[in-house]
C-alpha cells in the first residue's frame, strides 16, 4: 500500500506556483490577488480560510479576507460580491461554504462573475467543465485530478465508484473521470443515499472516491484487494487524548482499508491540502486571463 501524500504534493505545487509568480514580479507585473468572503463565525470555515490565506502568502499571491456577520441579508452579501466583481485588483474570489441557513447558496454562486469564480461553482463554469472546455474546475475535484496525474495513476478503462453526488465534489468528480482525457476515460458509477446494494458496487471498483461526510463509513469488507482509495471526507470524532477533544477522520476506515488497498489518501494530509493548491492554481489562471500575461 502506498500513501497518496497530498501534503507533500501540495508543497511541491505551491513551490512551482511561487516560481511562476516570482517570474511575473521580476517582469514588473503585479502579484495575483485572491479574496475570500467568510460569513459568520463557523470555526471550521475559519480554519479552512486561514489555510488558504497562509498558502497565498507562500505562493506570493496577495489576499483579502472579507468578514461578514452571521445575520447579513442575501442582498447585502450579493452587494459585497458585486464589489469584488467590479474591483480590477481582484483576480478571483471565493465565498466560504457553508452559508447561514437564511441564505440561498445558489443565488450567491450565481452572483459571482464567472471570470473570477476560482471555486468553479458558477453554472457557466460547471457547464464548460461538463463539455470539456477550458475553465475553472472546482478545487477539490481539481486537486484529486492533480494527485492522480502526479502519481501517474491510470484511470483509463478503470471502474470508478464515486460515493456522494454533491455539486462541489461528487458530481464534478464523476464528470472529470468519465471525460475523454488522459486522466479520465474511466467507467464511472455515481452513487448516493438512494443507491441500492452500494457494497456490491464498491466491491467491483478499481478506484473509490468517497465524498459522503460520514466517519469511517467505508469498511474493509466493502473494498476488493488493490483498490485505489481517494477519501475526501473530513469528519470530527471525539478523542479524549487530544487537547481539542476531537480528531479528524475520513469517510473510509483508514486502518483496516489501508491493509488491503494499493493507494490511499490519509485524512488529514490527503485531499485537503490539494484542494488549497488547486484553488491557487485557479487563481493564477484567473490572473493570466485578467492581465493577459
Ligand atoms: P454533501 O453533504 O453535500 O453530500 C454528501 C453526499 O453523500 C450526498 O450526495 C449524499 O447522498 C451522499 N450520502 C449520504 N449518505 C450516504 C449513504 N449512506 N450512502 C451513499 N451516499 C450517501 O457533502 P460534500 O460533498 O460537501 O462533502 C462530503 C465530505 O467531504 C464531507 O465530509 C466534507 O467535509 C468533505 N469535504 C472535503 C473537502 C476537502 O478539501 N478535503 C472539500 C469538500 C468537502 P444524497 O445526495 O442522496 O443526499
């Protein structure tokens, strides 16, 4: 079994991006600029945005954090987005999810200028992705594709089972892996909470992508030997031995499944760091398009 080390790969990708940014600066160009809007005080969201801003610093990308209160109205949030849409100094921006219940995430996503939509969630970018056109790919699936590419994991002709069909992970992942592309061409089954006999599907898979949000949901008996496991899940479980009182685990029962599979992403240290690297790659892409470098 080999660990798919997202943490180390993310450092490599960030170093490569930093070299690119340094080249632009040496040519007298400005640095790329990523902004993030965070609504409310969700502790996990603050941690994720913090990771993104730290990574920007390492790469040489300027960043701005816009903090909005929990009770902000949809109109006021859209006005905040509009400001970023209009600001020529901002190349791309994200709105950290989840949003408070009174705000419709679809309306918010629709308000983002697609040319600055570095999360790749706008229907225009999702549509382009589905058609195989050049666009911003949602960060988590993009990070997974970068991992498959760098580890030279062949997907062509393989049977992939994606568990979870969210708009930000499962659905785009299933599209990317089934595209006619060097790291696509897989035969993909997209499964969800209504799927019957999930275990049978999983036992038939060469590659499993788990994006469910349920701790250790996929157990050793659901996986055939030599399967490649991509665990997207981030779940908190109680752990009295930790100062925080909890630790993070994936959707896959790592200890048991790692004995059986050929490759596996750990949680933490697998898909998460690559999501950040992919977001920054999208930011550089937006910068290149906006400044025609
Ligand atoms: P969502 O809650 O949006 O989607 C979960 C999906 O899992 C749904 O499609 C749901 O099916 C499916 N599901 C739930 N229960 C079952 C079941 N018993 N059998 C099969 N499918 C099931 O989650 P996200 O996609 O946003 O996130 C998934 C996980 O990934 C979370 O732990 C999240 O924290 C993590 N995540 C990690 C990221 C990273 O960077 N590493 C980035 C984004 C998310 P249905 O549609 O029928 O309800």
